[in-house]
C-alpha cells in the first residue's frame, strides 16, 4: 500500500480527526484572507489592515462548528451561515467567514438528497448574498458580493456531484452483491435439483429389480425342499434381476464421473419399445399382467417414452410389493389426440384394508416429478371395490427445455 493510500485509509478510519484537520485548514485560509487587501496599491498587501476581534471570533466559531459537520450538517450550515451574515453586515466584507458556510453547504449537499440540496443551496445563496448586498457597506454590485453568490453555488454543485458519484458506486456494489447472491442461490437450487434427480433415478433403477429379487428369493426358499427345479428357476430369475440392477446402477453412477470418461456407459434410455421386456420380468416373478397397446409401433420422444416406461415400472413394482400374491394387473398405453395416456390397474387389497406402510411413497413422488416435468398430469388412488389405479397423461410434444431432461438414462 502506498503512503498516500495508507494516509487516506487512516483518515477514513478516523473521520473526526479528518474534520478537525479540515476545520483547521479552513481557519488558516480565513485568517490569511482577512489580512489581504485586494484593493491596495500592490496586488497583495498583508500589513495594511488586520481583522477586528469580532471577525476573529466569528472565524474561530465557524471553524470549530465544521468539526461536527458530519453528525449535524444542517445545524452546522445554519451556524456558519449566521456567522457569515453577521460578518457581512457588521464587518468589512472580505468574505472569509463565508468560506466555512461554503464547506458546510458542500457537506449538506453530499450527505442529503437533491431536493434538500436545492432548497438549502438557494436559501444559503439568497440569505448570504442578500445580506451582503442590502445591509453591507459595499455597493450591491461589488465583486465581493458576487463572489459569495458564486462560491455558495459552487459548494452546492460540488457536494451534489460527490453525492451522485457515491450513489452510483453504491448502486454498482449493490448490483454486484445481488448478482453474487443470485449465483449462490442458483447454485444451491441446482444442487438440490440434482440431488433429487439422482435419488429419483436410483429409486427407479433399483426398486424394481430389488422387488423382483425379493419375490423370487421368497419363492426359492419356499419350494427349495419339495420342488428343487422350481427353486433353481427362481434363483435364475434372481440372478437375472440382480444383473439388470447392477447394469442400470452402473449406468446411473457412471454419470457422476468426470465428463469425457471413456468408461462412461452408452446404453440408450429405456422407452415403451422395451415394455414387453419389462412386463416379462414381472410375469416371470408370478404377477399376472395384461397389456393393451393399440399403437404399438408409434414412435415417441425419448423423454416421453422414458417417463411412460418409468410410470409402468414403478406401478407394477408397487403392485408386486403391496397388492398381494394373487393380484392381477392391467397396463394400457393409448394415444389420445396430442397426448399419450398410461393406465395401470390392479385388483389387489381392497381399499378399506390396511394401506401400504408409512415411509414409502418415494416411487409415487418420482412418478409425479417425471410427469410434471413434461407438463403432464398424474392421478393415483384406490379403486372402488379394491385395488389401485395409476393414470398418467403425457403430452407427446414437449417444450424444448423439457424434451431432453438431464436424467441419468438420457445422458448414457
């Protein structure tokens, strides 16, 4: 830090000392000006006249008042203005006391707003100049009187310019702080969204296969002694489901690697073209599933196909876990106008029986988030007479920002 910058920093840290130094400088200038005779034979004469005691008292009083110009700017302006009026009326007007009023007016203009500056400046110029012109010993057109008018105007204008510059700098700082806070909030929001997305993707990928593993493992344990062939078949399904879970989990976790990783998975995201394969895994686990899909060959956007696939997957997984071993499921995928409607029904536990245990619901929440992200609607609830219904309406044409959501499957 340079000596000048260090001194400026110390003065800003001690404003009262700065004001005291300024007051001392103004007092010295007023004293020097009071000894000068601009109308003498020489250009400057120091010994021809000296200020009277009243002028010295007024100059000292107005200089001391400037020490408190920051804490009571309007009061200081009134005091220094009154001292200047007294000096203009009673003394030989050389305008040394008016210098303190100019400094006080500058402080008011720099510390207040523009309307206050205009009112204070006009009042100060009118009172000081009017008193000098009307009650002073010099003619009204004397240059000393015009000097008072000019210097008060300069003080008000300079103070307003300083205030405007400070306001502009503060506005720039405020905008920078708001931009920084906005960036931090946006970063936190993106982190939260990414955390929820990863949680939803992991749930969609793992829950389905783990539910199948659980069912097939239970079947194998039940028939191990009496029907070993059926137990081997169940264990084979367990092995296949676990392998699929590992593959999809590897695809999801691979996105957490650095971009450009050559080992990142490249398998395309699942869609309704793999619906038969999905239903087959549930049928192999013992769930009776019927599929109705009139437009089997219709092509859908990747985001829509993925959302529909996950809705069916999660709904069938919930049926497998909660609807009972004898439940039957119906899956319907129908194109209706600009939308595609996905409906999954089951005839499991009646509606008045015990509901699924508390603590679940992440699958339904994930389905709703996926459907809502595509501007669709999701309706879930128990059916009259027993069972459960999941109904999703997905627009086939989605907005550009939602047509390719940043999910794990979309990027692999």
